[in-house]
C-alpha cells in the first residue's frame, strides 16, 4: 500500500483530475484546502506570527492537498502521470508536487474493486 500525496496549486483543475483518476480506478481521495507558507509570506511583508494569524482567518485557500491510498506503486505512478499531464508539468513552477510514501498496517481501507 502507498499513500499518494499531491499538492495542487490550481484547485480549478480538480474536476478534470478526479475524472481522470476515476478512469484508472481511483474512486476515493481526501481533499484538504491548503496554502503554502511561501505564498503567505510573499503576500504580506509582516512577521511570521502575524502572517500565520492572518492565514487562520482566510476564507479562501488557493491550493488543495490530496491524500489517496493506492494498493500499488504502479497505480500511484499512473495517478502522478495523469496529474502531471493535466497541470502542464509538475516540474514547472507553481503547478504542484506529488510523492508517495509506503504505508503499512492500514485499517479501514477497502479496495475499490471490493466495495459494493
């Protein structure tokens, strides 16, 4: 099992990404609205603590973070390739970041193929 983590800089691409992920059998993901510290610090020329306080009051988060549990490294690589294509290349600035982490002892995960 692997945890696929994707930081996505353009949340408006989510619909297209989710549709493409569903086509390869990824039906579930956890989405968290997020903002990078660099963006917070560049928007305001204020000390870190003041910036973090402002961040906690923000109503709009321009980025999203996806957490997806996949059964194989191959499935994770397929998903990363899809995201890479949709965002126009993860190697480009301000597009996103993706990585996988091997996970063990997963409780509560039911593979999509086994769900009713």
